[in-house]
C-alpha cells in the first residue's frame, strides 16, 4: 500500500470516528480511532478523538492515557491539556487539574486563541463545579 493510501485510510477512520462521536456511538468511535492508530501510531487527532470517546464512556484512565500521549507527541497541543484537565477533575486530581488548565491557558494565549484561553481560565476559577460529588 502506498503512503497516500494509508493516509487516506486514516483520514476516513478519523471522519467515521468523529461522526460516531456526534451520534453518541462512543464505543464505535473509540474503535475507529483505535484502527486509525494501528495504521499511524503518531496521529494526534486519533488520540484526542479516542480520548474524547473514552471520556464519554467514563473510562477516564484510558482517556487520560490518550491525552497524555498527545502531550508526549506534541507538547504545544493546548486541547490535550484542556481535555486532560477535565478528566483529571473527574478523577478528583485537583492539583493536576489546576496544572493542566493553567498550561492550556498559557498555550492558548501563545497561539492567539483568546476564547479558548478565557474558557480555560473560567474553568480554573470554577474548579469546584467539576470536582466529583459524592454519589452512589
């Protein structure tokens, strides 16, 4: 198979995964992103997409692993820090949540993404809203 054929296959899987996410088929989306990663293990969009699918499935540890992998591959990927902060918050890791929101806000500022920076800072200010409540 040619390099462009692999790239096309990955792009198709990313599109299918995104569509499944929008439709609420989170497991199907995770499966598509996993298939894409088997072809291209460095694809940041596949890791972010699969991390999002895992987060919706409340598989927070798997989501955290995917967002952390994105950060390993691309340290300037602000969305990965933002998403990982949400997952850390769900897991009750307040210190990690604060660090990730701050890092996301700083990266968004560097990239000129004003709205995203404001969102990260707002979430940082309202941390008690995202920390787990004792239930069950």
